[in-house]
C-alpha cells in the first residue's frame, strides 16, 4: 500500500514535485508517485493573484514544485500548496509602506463605500469614501475617481494579518478646517455665496468650492418662512452674514436677514453723516 508510510516519505512542510493529472474548478490533482495523488486547492495557488479557475495557471501534464500542507492518511488525502514555494509578499508590505508613505496606484475597482487601488501586482489598498475629501460630501466614489485612473494616495494603515491597507486621498493636503476655514470665515463677516440645496429646515449655500454653510429657515427673512423655496432658488447668489464657525462639527451657520439688517444700518449711517 503506497499510503502506508506516506507521512514519513512526505513530511508536512517538505517540498516535492509532481505531475498535474486532473484540473477541477476548485483545484488541481498532482501525481506524487504511482497510487498517491495530492490536491492543490485554488486558494493555495497564489498569494496575490485572483484566480477564477486553476486552468489560468496550470495545465495537465505540467510538472510543478509544491509544499506538503497536510496529510490525512485515513482519507488518503494530501493537501499541497504552490504559493508556499514562494515568500508571501504581504510579509514585506508593512515594512515597505509605513503610514504616511505616498504611493501611486491604479484604481482597479469601485464599490459604494470606496475604491480599491492596486499598489503593486496583486496588492490592493482600500481608499474609503470618507478619506476622499475634507469638505465635500461624496455620495459615491465615482464622483472623485474612475476605474483605471492612476492616483496618488497616502498609506494610513497596514493590517498584515488581514491583508488590508487603508489609503487616504484627503491626507495629501492639510484639513482646511484646521486653519484655512476658521481664518477666512469670521463671525460677523458678510460674504457672498451660491444656493446649492434647499430643504424644509433651511438652505445650503456654497461659499467656495466644496465648502457650504447652512442658512437656517429662521435666518432667511424677517417674516416667518413657511417654505424656503418661496424665498430663494438654486443658483441664486446671496449676501449672508456668518453667525458661527464650528471647526469640530465642520459647520458654518449663516444668516440672510442679518446681512440685510447690516446693509440697512450702513445705509442709514451714511445718510445721517451726509450734509443737509
């Protein structure tokens, strides 16, 4: 019986070569010696390549090197691995891409929560939708990146055990809410903005690209506003007064009626000072 001393002849972790005799959709059978075959499962063929069918890599009659992973003598089964004959590239990923490393990668796939970016062959990072912009509310990653774009990203975190890399796009630039927004928008100031969205509780006004403030319904006009749509339209340019800037919540509160009061007061002050 060829299976008699099989675990002594082919100890676990030993390397051997065999001929491929059969290919199924879940793996390939290797003849190790007459009467003894082993199975290389599809998941043991490559560390990084996405293999849909073993025939993408192997052909019947090929003689290949494999590593013995497991032996079940009772069932006369030997599990073999091809990828174990090479080093797992993920073991170097953490060393190679420490946090804050800038990388160039190709967008391979988009999902509704982010983009998968190939950093090197078979090694993908995930650029989560929440790491795409500091200021813009992004509904779907396709608003920012397209499949097969080459983009620059920053490595945020590498989890070697889970074979995961987190990437960021917004981290290439400073968060404008840290400095630029609070320095440029000061309560009391009057600025011009464009109406981008109207809801029943108020109006969103774009102050600069990707930066919006909220004009609450109570700050629209002197009279009680039932429906903001009756007061403004999308695309309208408005003068608004900045009420508050909250860098933690990333919100700017605006008022249209107070901007109008200021304009009236300035006009009155000018009239009072005019010669009779």
